[in-house]
């Protein structure tokens, strides 16, 4: 694997991201990853909170456009995440927690898609209580996103190798 | 010269403030515990997500996005965003106590505070000028009036500013 890591670390894009002394390189990618997180998780939080009984006057179906905000956030983070990976492939790929983070995000997306069925199906009208199964899905979704965020944040503290020839 | 004298006076007081913060039990705890900092950072991001899920989503609605959502009823989510903001104030104060010089002499931190103040003033404008007119554009497909759009846009911009400046803190450490 080290041969692969050091090959990726030599890509001009990664070198530029790591070494360009401007906030428009690596720091800007981090900013995108944080704002993308706010939209991806934020849209999930709004829909999950409504399903769990917060803002009962909002019909669940009226929130369907928030899925656009959610996907916009997701794609910003997919792209910025790949850029971060290109900058420091060894750091992420040698850390087991990174794979757990990806798994948690995958579960979060599966849950968001299951909840989407209720939202677009017009399941919960104004003043109505969500069915038990939807409330379980919403609570699970909140827990999974909190876990993904925690896993992501802990990456900085659990990595062992920063680059092929540098430890964290 | 008066200006120099005033600057010295300010520096002396700033140094006293730094020392006081540094020797608080919270600062001590944040520096010595292995897991305090990573745990509080995770909480800081979870608090941010609460704020994004309620206040940022409300801002989008004020801007005219997701017009099907009855805006007056959506306002019921705002207390959760305030809770997220309080979590972040508390965890943020803990970071500052741990290493006060890393924040008080940091340009990114100053920008972060400026954006929080802008967001706060905007909240005051919202509750004095826009809140009681929410019902008027709560119905589906009614375009929000200009003041509502303005409040939504300023809030969205300010919170994105807060997040960006927060992310830049590490790159502007003294």
C-alpha cells in the first residue's frame, strides 16, 4: 500500500493543496467540508425533528425541498472529502476510524432515503404525529449523524501516520 | 504619547485577562485531560449541526427556498438552534480558557466574533421588524417580503462566516 500512498502524495493537486501558503488551498477545502456538513446534517436534523414532534404545525411533505439542500451538502462534502484524501491519503486510509466514518455516513444516507419515502408520500400532515416506525428512523438518523461527526472529528487525534514518511 | 500609553494600558489588562482565563479550573482540565479537547470539539460540531438544522433551514425559508413550509410553524424549531448555540458558547469558552493567547491574538477568532455579533444584531432586527409579519407569508407560494429575505440572507451569510472563521483558527494561531 505504501507505494500507492506515495504515488498519490506525489500528485501535483495534492502537493498544491498541502504546500500552497494561501487559505484558498487546504484551509478553503476544510471550510467547504464544514459548510457542506452543516447543510447535509442540518437538512436531516430539520426533517428528523419534525418527525419526532418538534414544529408539529409543519406538514412533513412541505419539507421535501430540504432534500435538495441535503444533496447539495452531500456533494460538496464528497468532492471536498476526496480533495482532503488526495492531500493526505496515508493519514486517512491507515486509520480504522476513517472506514467507520464512511460506514456511518452510508447508514445515515440509507436512513435519509427511508425517511424520504414518508416525506414525499405525504405521511404526516399539519398537527399529526408521525407513525412509530418513522420516529424510530428519525431518532436513529440523528444518532448516526452525531456519530459520523464525532468519528470525523476524532480522525485528527487517532491517526498514526500523516504521510508515507511522516508520523502524525 | 497618549496613544502608546493607552495601548500599554490595554495590553496590561489583556495580559491579566489571559492569566485569569488560563488558571481557571476549566482551562486546567482542558489542558491536562487527554479526551476533553476531542470530546468538546465533537460537541462543538454537533451544536453547530443543531444550529444549522434549525436556524440555517429557517434562513433558507426566509429567502424563499422551500416555500411550501409554513414559516410560522417552522419557527418552533428555533429553540433547538439556540440550545446548539449555547452548547457552542460553553465548549468555546472552555477552548479559550485552555489556551487564551491562541484565540485573543488570532485574526480568525476576531472575524468569528464579528460574524457572531452580526448574527446577533440580525436576530434583534428579525424579532422587532419581521417576526409579527411571518403569518403574512406563511401560506404556500407567497414570496417572502424584502425585510424577511434580508434577514434570512444576512443570517445565512453570518453563520457561514462563523463556520469559516472557526475552521481558519488553526491557520492564524500566533
